[in-house]
C-alpha cells in the first residue's frame, strides 16, 4: 500500500537530500493515527463481530459456542427490542423537532442589532457544553414533583414528570431540548448571517410581506445548514444514553443504547449484545454517511 | 435585515429583544439553580416556595470533600469551640466529620474522582491533539490516495455509540488488566478525540497559506523544520481551540467511564450521580460537586466563544 501511494519527488532537491522526504513525512504523520484508530476502534469491532455469532456470556467462564445467526434472528423477532427502537424513534423526533423549533426561533430573534449580542449568544450556548450526565442529574431536582422549581414556576402543583411512565420520555426530551437547542441556534445564526442583505432590500422594494420574505428568502437559504444541524442532532439523539439513563429508569424511556447497556453489562448476554451493537452500528454508519455527504455539499458552496 | 423605519418595526424589534432576554433567563435558570444550591444550607435547598434570597454558606463544599456521619449527640460546647470553622459548619448541620485512628480527617470520594478526571482529560487531550495536528498537516499538504475515504473512516470512528465500542473494549481490557485503570480510559478518550482533532485541525491547516512553507523550503529549511518553525506557530490558535474541545469532551464523558471504571480510575461524571443513594439526597452537596465540575467548562466556553461554531461542526462551517 505504501509504495503505491508514492508520488514523485525531485530527488536532486535540497529538501530531499537532507532530512526526511515529503513522502516519508506524510507517512510518518498519517500512518500512526490510522493504525491507532484501527487498533482501538476497528479491531474491537471485529472482535465483537465474532462474539455476535456466539452465546458467550462474559460473567461466566463457559466457552463461547458458535450459534450462527441465531442472535440476530432472535433480536429481530424480539418485540421488546422493537419497542426499544420505537421509543428511540419517538424520542429522536420529539427532541430534534423541539431543538429545531426553539433553536431556529431564538436565532431568528437574535439575528438583529441587540445590545450585548455576543455575550447573550455565548450565555445561550452554555448548556450544550456541559456534561449531560452531571447536569442531567440536577434536572431530577428541577423536575421534582414537590419541590422542583419547574412545577413551581409553571404552577403545576405536584405534576409528576419522571415518575409518570407516559410523561418521562417527554421530560428527558425536554432536558435534551434545553441542552441542544443552542447547537441548532449556533448553526442557524451562521446560516442567517450569510443571507445576502440585498435580497431583503429587494423584497422590501417589492413590498413583500414578512411571511413571503421568510418562506421565499430566509428559509431556502438557511435550509442546507439547518439540515446539517438536524442530521447531526438525529445521530446524537439516536445514540442518547447518559441523559435518559440518569434521569429515569422507566421502561417507557428505555432507549436502544440503554437496552444495549443492560443486555451487555447487567444481564451479561455478551454474544447477543454484540449482535444488537452491530445492528445499531449499521444504522449509525448510515446516518453518518448521509451527514458527511451533506457536510461536503455545504462546504463546496 | 432591512433598515428599521416604521414605528411598528421599532416595536417588533423591541419585542424581539425582550423575548431574547426572557429566553436567556429561562436557559440559564437551571445553571443558576445549580450554582445557588451549592451555597445553600441544606434545609433551604428543597423548600416550597423555592428559596432565592439566602445567606450563602460554604458548608456544602466542606461536606463535599469530607466523609461525615450523623451526630448521635450534639457536640459539647468545648468540642464545638475547639473545632476549626470548617468542622463547625458540619456540626451545625447535625453531622460530624469522620476521622481515622490518628485523628486524620477522612476525605470523601470526590477529590480523587476530580483528580482522575483531570489526569484522564489532560493526558488524552495532549495525545489526541498532538497526533491530530501531525495527521491533519499530512492530509492538508500531501496527496493521499483515497483521502475522502480515509477521512470518512476517521470521522466514523468518532460517531460510534460509546456502548457499542465499550462492549468489546471491556472484554479486551479485562483480558489485559486495563479495566479501572487511568491508562485504559486515556486510550479510549484519545481514540475518541483523535478523529475529531484530525477533522478540526485539518480545517485550520488548510487556512495556513502553503506559500509560507514553500518560502522556507526555498530558504533551505527541511520540511520538518518548516513544519515546526513555520506551520506550528501559525496553527497555535487552532491547536488551542482543538485542545479545549477535546478536553471538554473527555471531561464530560460518561458512558465509557461508567462501564470501564468503578473505583481507582473512576472520573467525576459517573461518581456524582452515584452520590444519590436511596432516601433523600443532600442536594446541596450534589450541587457543590456539580458546580466545581462545571466551572472549568463554563470558563472554557467563554474563551472558546469565537471557535464554537467551527468546533461543533467538525470544522465544516467557518465564520
């Protein structure tokens, strides 16, 4: 592989005469990183691919027996796992839609001359930088039915957020919206500030109404960057583990990552969990692929 | 935006400003609540209506760092008078500080977890940014066959859900004795951040004009010298921004730490929630621990404010 990558270098140049050649520098700079990632990211995945065809349990010393595709077949026929995927899908839709709505909305509000705009923007971005697990834990106090400030501020009495199986998923999504709307806002602001001003001036001359201006000028021009925000957040929300795991233990909030964690590290069904991990992995790679394609598209502009 | 002219547009603008302020207050309320609860006496942490105005106390932090037990009998006046101020605040809360046979104060689990977080986050950041800078330069300046595929491969390793990677890593670490070790977590976080650092640094490297190095090469520098003496100083801002992002990611990480560590190398994120046992937790202590843990990230966010967009989009969108 290394020899095929070699490009020609003028052997008589002074740089080639002493020190490393460009080719060896390139290889020296790139290959260790690729190797590191292969050893610590790809090799483990090959390892778990092997286990996904066995009935291995990491909690016992019993040797792993090859069971073929049984794990995959069982998982795909397991209504329990399907319900985890359904919960995850519902969670992703609620939380990403909420983030899009709030994030883009706040960006529209901020996209004007406002005193201390820089400071306000930075303050608004703070939630997304914080640890989901640690801040998520504190939201338990905020959601507390008897002395949480959320119920107090909204006058909801002793409304159950996390203890009610129906409500818990929305509560987790609400916290996620709080944390990640700033991300959508940040990208939206970049998109909004890139809209050429002369378009608005032209629209004003044509006496276009605010709705027309928004739907015909603002939205189409910001759409690509909003799409990036949506795909990225979809991918992240699909993987959510910390927040839901910390906030509740309701079966109605058992996202696919949580199911995977329980299967692997509480029930110790190692082989089966490896198979489920692979199903999740393929889904994530598919979304990543879409994401990267979009990134490159937007970059080209 | 079109220039503001009519009185209705002025009013709309004012309304938007008010709305922005309201939104900011709502978004910051949970963070403010963490900070204020960290300085409350325990009995004011869970009141209805919520206590907003109070005399700030340092006792939650004293309790955060020490092991305590319930006081069966109140301390005698002599004991109380002999105790240092930090012990008195614990007495006031109806508890006493646990001491060992030699009378040494027993620390809680928090300081060591905080230290672990620092060790793991700083080391993995140095490794990831170091390797990432070299690799980004390689991708930025040289022709690499299948560059797009390699970059996608690098990025995809970052996108994997932590639990998916954690299952085989747990088994492998168990086989080689890396479970619950600093080194084990450092390797994981380095691998996790390396892909991010390559992507972000490549953006910064692409922005440094090639002509700088070419001029240096003409002047007789070797490529290595040109990299270290010309490119690295130019990339300093980018390296700093990337490092802060990597640090924050490693500092905040929860799932790997939960699965791979339990005592010796446990970091703060899995430890802080484990303080909430059964019964009524002391939220002031949790808030104090949370406050100290969030403080570095909050400071870094302000330092990073001009690079946030770039970092959060993997260097794809630049201002």
